C-alpha cells in the first residue's frame, strides 16, 4: 500500500538516491522544516523524495530499523518505508513509525515540535494517545 502511494507521487517529486546523498538531503529537509534530526533514522536510507506542492515526503531504507531513545526510555520501530506530510515543525499522517508503549507497539500518526519555550515534541497516535518529550532527546 505504502509503495503504491509513493509510486503515484514520483512524477512530481524531487527524488534522491544513494545513502550519502539521502542522508544529506534528509538532514537538510528536517532543518528546513525545523524538525529535530534525531526523529527519523538517517543511517541506511536508500531513497528520499519530496513533493513540495503536496508536502509529501518519503524515506526508503535498506531494512526496518529499531531504535532505543535513551533519554526518554522508549523503543521506536521504523519500517523500511516511511511516509508523511511535512510542514514547518510538524509531520502528519505518518506511516511506518511505531513506538512501544508498555508491551504494545502503537503507530505514530503525527509529530509536532512545540513552538513555545517548553521545547517539546508531541507525538500522537491514530487512537488519540499523545505523549510529549523534550526536543533534546531527538537532537543528533
């Protein structure tokens, strides 16, 4: 399903391939949209694309990646394909990202970087659960 969405967006997209080029572009895009670089995996990306007119972005990795964020004591799983609609300080309709809450893996649907002095990132799930964590936990 995700691959079909990506394929349908390719015609109007800026597409970058190759691990070094993709890592560089991912960092540039996250900075451009004021999103901390540690929110997404950046070490094994083979393709990144953005359709600026839609705000649609995707990452394709070599394989699924699990990551443990020590500062917030949370495990996050990143699928081989991740998609989202990106705008300043926000990624919504996210696919391919799950966080472990107690014993369950819950899909993350939105990430919002707080614009206030609190410096938090708020994560929302499809089921309405939300959690906030300090931005410092996601800085590379």
